């Protein structure tokens, strides 16, 4: 099946284990803008995906739970920018840049 990436706003996953006697699986994916986790969309899911009101992106269930609990919206790009600015401002602090 040819993949037309122009039709998919996110990504696409295909796992083909048929040559080894397994199954063939295909699903759409998206990347959480808060933590960069790749989310595999379950076509059988009945509840809606959480869309962050801060960045207007769909986020994974873990980040959605944090937002519902009151954490502010912070995209992964914002987090990286903050850490890099901190490392530039305080180069001798031994800042280790980790997510």
C-alpha cells in the first residue's frame, strides 16, 4: 500500500511480521508537543484526545493528565530553549542539559 504523507497531519506506523508468521499492523501516529513521545493512535479508542489550550496541539495522555492537574503548558521546544539559555548564562554551573 503506497503511503501518501500529504494526507496525514502526523505520522504513520507499519509493522509487518507476516514473513515470520505474525501479523500486519498499521496506524496513524502523532508526536506530543510537550514531551516528544510518539503516540500510536488506537482506532478503537472512544474517548477524545486531549488538545492543550495553551499550544493548541494534541498531547499524550501523561501530559494531558499533568495539564488537567494544573501544570502550565510548556512545549518541548520551550523547555529546550530555557535549558540552553540557562547553560549560556551560567556556563560554569555544570548544567547538564536533560529533559
